[in-house]
C-alpha cells in the first residue's frame, strides 16, 4: 500500500505543490518512494490540520542519530569538506 499516494490524494496534489513551492515531479518522486522529504513536514502538517486529516510522521525521511549522537550518513548526503 502506498500511503504517500493516499496522503497526497487526501491533502491535494495542487495544494501541496503550491504550499511547498515544488513541481509536480517532486511530488511524484515522493509518491514513487513512498516517502516525503523531512523538510516538507511542517507545511504538510499545517495543510493536514486545515483539512482535518492526520499525517503519519513515518512517511518522512527523518535523519536518525547514531549511538554516539552524531548524524547517520545516508547515500547521497552532502559531506562538507574540512
């Protein structure tokens, strides 16, 4: 089940694009990965609240901390040079 697709349908693709200032292709990519960028959470949460819908936090690509407290690097992450 693609929960991201259901979420986009509930919130409205056009409203998400407008609220976030993203292209249709960005929303389509999120649906295909069944995961939204974490940076989208606040605006999508506001949109969900306005529509009386719930928003599953697990649909967002949150960074996880390592046991030592540092960030976990994910493939494609930018690593700043020293």
